[in-house]
C-alpha cells in the first residue's frame, strides 16, 4: 500500500511536498513527485514496496511518451495476466510492477481499464493530452481516496490530512456529518466530516476536466440485484473454489507475508488455505489478558492444526493504555476523521506487532457482510415481519443490550439503526450541541440505510446490501486501513475479491442464514479443515473490554477540559446533565464523545485555532 496525493490547477509547488509528506506513514519506503508548472499539475506518491522492489517500480509512473502519469495505492492481483495481454498488444514495460499495467491499460482501454482490474486500489491518472485527471476506487471500498474542488483547483489524497495541509484550504467541519458520526459511530457516504472534502464512494470513477473545471462521476460496478437458483452442493463447491483462487492471487508478494488469525470462522478459513500454499506462514492474533471472552485460545488451536508460526499480541492496561496525553496523541493522530469503533485499539496494536514480522497480512474481513454473519441479521426478522412494537424488547434481549431502547421507533430502518448503531439520539445531540440543534433536529435514525435499501430483497439480504455499502467500507475497512497503514502494513482481504461478492449476492436467500445458523455456507467449508469447536462457534466480533485500556474518568475529564467545550461547541452543562442521567449504552456514547474530542483537538483546532463550523 501507499499514499497518493495530487492537485490540478495550482501553478506553484510551494507547500505541496510538505502536504504529500503527511502520508509518509502509508509509504515509508520511498517518495516520488511530478510537477508541471505549465499545466499546474502536481502528483506525489509515498511508497510501500510490495511488488518489484527496484527503482523501476517508483511512482508517479509514466507511459512511454510521457503523456500519462499515474499515482496508485493498492495491489492489482491479476497484473500478470493483464501484462501479458498488453505486451501482446504491443506495449513495452519497464518494470515488473503491478502499477505499470494500469498505465498501459489506460492507454489501451481508456477509463474502462478499471473494469479489468482485480484487486484493491485507489489511483489517479493525469492525461496530458485530454487535460483530464481520472480518479478511481476499488469495488468494495478497501482503499480510500478523498477529493476537494474549489474554483479552478482540484486536489485528492489517500487521507484528508494531506489536503488539509495544502496552503489555503478551509478546515471547517461539516456539521450534519459530525452529528451523523455521533449517531451512527462512523462517517458514512460521500461527504467527509470536512466541509469542502468529499470521499469517492466504492466502485466509483471520477473525471476532472482541467479546461472546463467540471466533474463527471460514474459507478462502474454494482452487486447483482437478483438471487439465482443454485443447489447447495454447487454453492459450497463454488465458494471454496473462489476463496482458493482469491487467496492464491493474494499470496503473491516480494516481501514477507502473514495472516490475521482471530480464531473465528472467516480468518480460520483464510489462514487454512494460505498455510497450504505457504507452509509455516506467520499468523497473528490478539489476546486480551484476563478476559474470558478472548478468542486467543481458539486461534492457537487453529494455528497448531494448520502449522503456522503463531504470534500473539497481548493487550492489557499496561501495554496499550490511553490514559496519558502522550499515548493518546500517538494513537489518535491516525484519525483525521473521528473513530467510533473501539476495535480500532486492538486493530492498531495487532498491526504494530504484525509489521515487526511481515509487510503484508491477509485478513478475514468481509465474510460476515457477504455470508450473513452478524447477529442482527437473525434478530431483526421477527420485528420486521410482524411489525409489532413490543417485539423490540425481545429483540433487544436477543442482542444482549442491557437497557431498554427509547420508544417511538416508527419503521424497520429505525429498528435496524438501533441494532446496528446504538449511539446518540437526535434529541441528545441537540442538547449537547446547542449551536447545532437545528441540524440535529433534522436527523432521522436509519437515514443511512434508506439510501441503499431495496424492498425487493429478502429480509436478510436487504440489510446485507446496506452493510456492504456503508458499514463495511466506512467502518470496518476504514478502521483496518488506518490502523494498518499507521505502521506501514498492507492488509489484503480475500473475501472481498469482487467475484466472491458477486457470487454471495447471487445465492438464494436461505443460504446466508439457514435454520437459524449464521454463515452456513462458510461453516460447511470448515468441516474438512477445522475442529468442531471452530465450526460451531458463534460470531463474537472484534470487541474488547474498553475499560481495561482507559477509564471512564479519564474520558470524562478529557471531554470537560477539551477543545469542544472551549470553543463553545459542546455544552458543559448539558454534558454534566447527560452524565448524571446515564441511559442506554452510555459507555459506548462516552467513547464516541471522547474520540470526537481527540479528533477535534488534533485536527480541527490544531494549528488553526480559528477553525469554524459550517
């Protein structure tokens, strides 16, 4: 993986290198840049060397006549096949890098090159002849890319921090998105938390015309809309074949490679197939010391069974405490958009341990969204089918939440929101942030799911589609990308090969939740490879005991004395009253406010005390 940055329409390079270098953590192995003062185009690349470690793989990369320039973050897994096809068509390669197939592929097929790529990617291509910059993001949103347009200038970057470092960029916050973060626990959709910075959505391609200063955006790929008839044995065989194929391709690397092995079904399958191809491969897991819900014992059982070289990251209060200002600074500087998922803490520490041994790791992310692994998929059915309000209490108990939810849930989107994002209500936010109360009053629980909802889908498939469009890229993959790239670690996701995603959404509805069993198809795959203990274990999730790392008192004190209160954004009186009243999921909400305060301190107000909200 790497960091990419660029700007079109700025005819002085002053300050641009410094902006690009804010992404050095994403690519510690090298830095390259391209600047054309005549056209006002600057491209930069911080390199994490994975394929072709020589200087021939450096970026920005150009074609033979110097009219096409590429800066690229990611991996193209089918690059060898594409390279052969392009060589046959007459293209001359100067490296063994997967990046170069994008350059020559663009020459050969234009913007449709993206349709031929199998991998994880975010890239920008500057076409001097057409005076057009093309930006593209992979189909499932594994790799991020942000952009900014103002007047006659257009900028892009792997992370907002690089755009914010460009001289003259407005650092105002987008209030509805900030409130949406506190309501859903992650930033979702095209609008970033920064007022003038947008996110390119998964499977989108954007073209910026430097002559007309116009944007054109298209979605180049979509999940299948209708399931197909399929025999169960055929579905099992195809799932195994696709997973084998994806892992085979993703094991290609010129640097050491390992696997994340949590002890759950998804990571155990990935690790098992990877270990067959790479005996004694390194595996990595997290152990929450002294916590009875730790999966480390299961991970060790699988590691012994498949003969990996197993490594365990011990997480306890002393190892990863966040109750000192120094530790919090190091941790939260990863996030130039606020983090709500507390699983970022073990993910960050696991990535740090893993990077000491390898440069690339395979993970099991995506298996739950594609194959029905989340508990809310099954818990939600009785409420949605019967539409009886009292069922919400039964559902709450099924999900294991401690206190009743607020009354007045009007529809299935609101129920689903409470299952999925048990965080602040609009009323709570209006009280805590009085100057933002008008925006808060416009929030409706479940808005994010309505945008991706298809009423023709079956009940479980309906919410899988929502999760693949929102929760997967904007929470889970964003968490893994930021935590891993903070340490210069590339994480690959075999389940998110787009062929696997297409297959999953062609399955009959019952194959993702069969007779009350979650992920029955993946469980079937485990029978030939894994112990019964792993085959039948319930979904646990990458959660952990937050209070072992940071106390509620530390979070409360940080918020009370923080920049949000000092700036008049958060009402200290309302915050005190909210603490006194308590309420459902109060510890989760406190963590959200704490993360929001840390983000504001390190990014919203850092170096720019006059930053405003808009």
